[in-house]
C-alpha cells in the first residue's frame, strides 16, 4: 500500500493500493467494475472574480443575492409551508483547504452551495457532505444512508469519456462506469431522493474543444448532468429590460443591507448564460452513452424537428438523453470568502439554488401529508408549460474563453441550452400540490 500526505493539511492522509487486482473466474460475469483502490481526489476550481471586475454586454450590472432569486421566481419569504423534516444536502467532492473547504464564518461548500441552496430552502434541514471519492462510492454511501437527505445537489461534473480519469475504473471503460453509476442513481430515486446536478460551464463544445480551434470536434457530454436519473440544471443570466423590478421581495420595502452598498440586480428577464457576457457558458447537449428516456421523448424530438439550426449530425447522438432539464439564474452570485466579497458564475451556482426550491416543494408536500417528490424528471416534463419561464434567447456555442460555430440555440419549449426553462415557483407549487 501507499500512504499519501496532503501537502497543506498535515493530518490529512489517504491510503491507496500499490498493486493491481484480480477477479476469480467465477465472478467475472457479475462484477461490473472495481474502484477506490488507487485513485486520488480531484480538485476543481470555481469560477469567481472580485466585486468590481465586470463583463461587457447588456447583462444586468447588479449583483445576485438570495433575495434576487426569490424575486425573479416568485418565491415567498418567509415560506408559509416550511417543514424541518424537509432536507437538502450540498455535496463537496474534495475535502481540501482554502477556498475549497467548509468555513463556519463564510458558510462555504465550497463557495455558494450553502449560501444559496441553504438560504432558499427556508426551514429545511441542511446537510454538509464531503467525499474524497467520486460518484460511484458517493452514490453507494447515499443509497445506504438512513436517514438520508431528501434533496441532493451535485454541482461538479466532467465529460463522460473522462470518468475513468477522475475515478480509476480498474479495467472498466468510461461507458461501463457511467452505466453502473446510473444504476445507483436510479436506486436513489426509488428511495424518494431528488438528485440535482449542474449542466456544466463550458457550453456545448465543452472540454472537447475548449480552445474553439477545431470545428470537427464532437459536442461535449457532461456527467453526471447527462444521466437520465438526475435533474440537470443549466444557467441563465439576468439582462436589462424596461420592466425591471426593485428588490423588495415579500419583506416590505426595505432592501437587503448589501444593496445599499452595492448595486443589486433588478431585472427579471433571462437569457442563456454565455461567454463573453459571463465568465462561463451554460452546458447542454446529448449523452454519448445513455439512451433518451421516455419521459423527455416528446419534448426533445419537438426541438430536433423544429427547424432550429443544429450542430452537424455526426457531432452528437440525437437519440440519446438530452440535458439540461431546467435552468436557473447563475451569473454574478455574491459569495464571501475569508470575509471578502466575490462574484461567481455558472451552473454550479444554479444547481444548488434550484435544489433549494425543490426542498421548499418537499416542505409543502410534507405539511400536507404527501410524500417527497423523489426523482423529478417525469414530473417536470409532464408539468403545464406555465410552471416554467421559457428561455428563448441565447445559445451555448461558447466555452469559458472563446466561441465556436456550433452549439444549441434556445427556442420555445425544451432545448439543450436552457431545458424546459426556469421555475415559475407559484405555478410549480400549485402543480405539485395537485399530485398524489
């Protein structure tokens, strides 16, 4: 075995195998994969900038705080149906140091999950969960936990083809790894747990063409966002309009104190989040490995036959799972790190915020002696169209640093740039109240 010491945290050690493994012949047909023997934790940095560093364009110049999101989506505060049996878990896949670890002072997981997911999930129990492993081990731990959180936000992801680089598959292929984790996700959904994932921050080109120099690159597929058993959230940005609403939410006419020192966003008009107006571009597209689930077949095929320009047919598999499912604002989130204010962009922000809203929906159902929502996607795709604010402007043809010729364009209904749209909370609440 090999013992690794963390370069900063001297008391942080992990043990890994120094040799390979063998499987007895009689078990080779029933063991799909082996993991957790040799891989090391992977570090992923958030997309942040100090307040005062701006992006050009027509985006709302104001900062986004939890009250902004409540205002945009019509979320009551206080929420009359709060229930402390509702719960939300914000997951951190690297227990490291500095910006990437939990801070009681800043409420960081790593930067924004608790500050937004926890704030929006009013009255719900908040879990903070760190894992030194990736999705397979985590999903096993979650499935076997009792009690378990009812809503889980997974803000991280990587291309499907790279899954065995993040967590060594020890002889299995990335496709086999994804298929095995999908099985775990399906089991978790059957327990009544809602899994929420980010759609990625490198647009449709993704890491496959992050320098935008190769028009022959395939469109990216981002996991776990491309899983059929997860609700995947893309990101939008608020843009200036002539009907902007001053933030007063449901708390009287007093603005939050931060808005007296910094300009808070007032717009309620949303476009697909994209570089260069933001530091990231909302991810979206089609899985390389997972077939299209029946719950989204009508919506996705409607997009494909709408006449909207699409990437070349060879660059994506239109018969596979399309994502994201929904979107939420993900631009200019205010966070505090070590007492200093930063702005953060990305679907990594949008996912925990949407998860916070799901926790509120669960609270309402629990207060009415109904079951938690569990796996959301069949519910969302069957919902009336007034449950969503349809995002019809923008595309995800850019990455974090450049733009390409190909990607997906937002249009009426579902699309791979914004999903079904962003939540209209009042109508979504009325809809889930009508479900058994």
